[in-house]
C-alpha cells in the first residue's frame, strides 16, 4: 500500500479476504445472505457474495485517517456515493487528494475494483485542532 505524496495525492490498495464479509456481518449484525452466501448471491445474478457497502466505506475512512495521521475522534463528517458492488478477494483501489483549509483537513476519494467504481465523490472531513478531538473530562 502506498501513502500520500508530497502534493497531497494518495493511492492505496486493499484486498479484503474471503472471510471479510463474514466478520463484518457479525460486527454489524447484518447477515443478509447476499454478503455471506455465494449461492444466494449467485441466484440473483451477482458474481458471488458481495461486500457490505458500509464495510467498504469503513475501509475508506481508515485510509483517509491514515493520510492525515489524525485521531479518529477528529473525524467530523464522511460522505460518499455508493456506485457498485465490491467483492472479496479482489483488490480495491482507493485514490484521492488531501486538502487543508482554515481549521480543517479534508480528504476527497474514490474507490474501484477492476473497471467498476464502487465509491465515488467521497469526502472525509477532520478537525485540525488537537483540543477538538480530546476525550471528554471525567
């Protein structure tokens, strides 16, 4: 996986293993057969079981965080257009650009698998000030 370059552009590749949808299904309590049963997915014309869209967004959020070297508590907003299905055991290519403006850092990103765009128009916004992400006092 490669990281951000000096001009703020980045490219990263992630390959979800065959059990990634099963682990996500357990964590999210989303056991839709399209995600965990290849036969059920094939019966509706899919190439096999597919990734949960939100798991792909989670991968993108983690990669955006890595680009800014930030604290996850500094993430203020993330949005994306889901454009296609992702499948396990195939590389997902994420690319984007990191931008900085007064008081905030944003990461604009896309993701594709082969010739299929799976995420488009992604934007993750982070607060820059360290105190904004500080844990609450106890």
